[in-house]
C-alpha cells in the first residue's frame, strides 16, 4: 500500500469483508468444484494423434496451438468443432450429486471460455450451444441441478474472445477499432445481463480474460457495468479479476484496496502465509494435472494430484480462511475421467468424516509442524488439527503460548470418534514462554491419509 493514498475514482464498489449472508456463506464453502467444459473437450489436448502439449499452454488453450506440430487449417477446424458438440452422456444431475458427495459447496462453471463458444443459447451470438447438434441449454441444466443439491453456482465468464471480429486486444485507435470495441463492450454487457436474467439463482461470477489493454482502458465502462450487475443483485459476489482502476491497477486499486469481494489471484498457487492476504477473502483454484483446465485425453507422463495432495491444499486454504476449488474437465460426452471419479469418491469419504474441521471454521493463530489448525466458528473451544506429517514416535507435541487463555484439555480422532491421551508436558524449553501438550497417536491407527484430531480447549488449570 502506498504511504500517501491517491484519489481513485474508479476504485472498489463494495467494501472488503462484506458481512451479508451471501458473503458469510462464501466464507464457509470450504471446498468448491470448478468445471471447464467447452469445445476444447473434443480435441482433448491432441489432434489426429498429435499432442498439443508442447504447443498450447493448456488443453483449453488448444486453439492457440503454435509451432511445427500445428495441424493444417487448425483455427478453421477448431471453430467448426461446435458442429460436433453433442455430449450424449451429459447428466447435470449426476455431476451435481457427485459434487455433493465430494463435499463441494459451490461450483464455478464455464459459460464461455476464451474461444467464445457459449454453453447457453445467447441471443447475442450465433456461436452457441443452440447451433450445435445438442441444442439444449447446458448452463441452465447445471444451474438447476447444482442448486437443487444445495450447491451454490458461480458462472465463469471470459471477457476476451479469440474469434470475435469485434474484439480488439490493444487500446482501440482507428475509427474501425473504436467502433468494433464499442460493439464488443455492449455485447459483453448484454451477455452478462442475459446471464443474470436467465439464471437468477446464481450467486456470482468468476471473471477471466480481462488482461488486455483494451479492457484495462475501458475502466469507466467496466466500473459502471459492475455497478449495474450489483444493482440487479445486491448479493452478487464478484472476484477481483473483473476490472481495474483508472491507473491500470488490476485486482487491487492504486491504494491497495481489493477490487471486488474476494481475491482471485490464487490460480494454481497458494499464499505462503496469511499476511500476503491482507485479511481479504480469497479462493485458490487448482487443476488436477500440473496445468490444463479442459479435458486431456492422454495424461501419460503427467503428474496427477492425488487425494492426499488435495486434502493438503484444501486444509492449507481453510487454515488461512480461504476456499479451495478443484477443477474437473469432462470429455466431449460429458464424462469425468477415471482419476477424477476416484478423487471424488475418496475426497468425499474424507470430507464427510472430517466435515467439522473443513466447514464453518476459521484461522487459528498458531502454526503446527504436523499440519493445519482450523477453529470452529460456532464453538471457539473446538480446535481441529489436520495431521499431514505424522510424528515418528506417535507423539504430537502441541506448543501453546504460556499466556494463552484457552489451552488443549482433551483430544479425539474425528474418524473413529476415539478419545486420545492428552497430557501436559513440562519439558522446560524456551524459558517457559510456551506450554506443551502431548497427544498420543495410537499405533494401530493404520492410515495413509491425513487424519483430524478434534481438540477441546479449556481455561488453563
Ligand atoms: C485463466 C485461463 O486462461 C485458463 O484457461 C483457465 O480458465 C484459468 C482458470 O484462468 O488462466 C489464468 C488466469 C490468471 C492467471 C493465470 C492463468 N494469473 O492471474 O496468474
């Protein structure tokens, strides 16, 4: 933050840390599901057996395939894929049931990615699902099915469109560019209002593709558009990637104030510590492969994150008051991969057992070398320790400051509802600035998963 705040006219519209029920719900989601689905699911990161892995940055970017391996007439081929989009196994209700089983409390669904193809029948474009052989409104099915399962829906929307002739990347200069980009801005506004009208149940938008100079330069337009979207739905939740102030400052305005309701910069990365977050709400969105949000046919040689990897990232996010959002890239027929399905099942088992430690919790201001602490929001005497690193001798030694008002009094395993031995350990370290509590992990606890210990806190005796 600058030492001397400057005047910002097109800064934040909402205050950070909104306290309304919609934002309170957001803070408790804990786990979310991202779904990237679109025409890129058809090639699935390859074409005619040739992999785009080294050419396109990620599977959903395959239209941007570059280098010597690009198939002939590739762009034309890609832009005609919609004529084949006919997902015969697509079942939004099944996706929603499985997302619920996994423990997701919100979903972010791609209505339109950078390629410009709309999964809803937009009045403002011909490049939509209505003109595919499938014809039916996919966004509507997703919104309805997830909402019915009690999962809140957020719509992913890319501003940038690769194949829209009105789109201008740099600041429009010529009369033609100015006219085109002006039409493009109106089109963007129309589509967003259309999504709000068609799907009034949505809780928010997840914006993307807002990095080009043309959009950055349109700060007055985007400021008014955000106001309009919020007027239509005062509970609407928008992340920080929608727009910038008049000084090209994105995500945060020139005074360091968050633009939007939560910080949206944690894409395949995790804040190293809470200080970096400045007390703002945030979510981390994560792929299962190293990169690649859309379907990948051949994942040979790619590291796919395991259930344990996901649990670690999920609880790390929760310990820092964030949400963790796991991405899925269904294939062209609407099927999740075997690995994705296995993850859903295994993660679902874990989130069910350990729900108390994941939802309705907040940061606890101590760190643990064994894993992550989360504290119940409703009961400040219920502390959870997710053990990722199991001590070799089975003794978890918790360090609390000597003057702590609440200290561990008893402990139990969440998975077995089994009480654990807890005793104060007067080991005489740190000149008694800390007190220590030993919890014994039973030797017969045979698990290769992280496990959660519920620790009841009490006033020191
Ligand atoms: C964007 C998209 O380009 C990508 O295809 C995917 O949809 C992802 C969720 O979002 O990729 C980004 C966006 C922002 C950053 C990095 C990749 N960022 O802020 O570092």
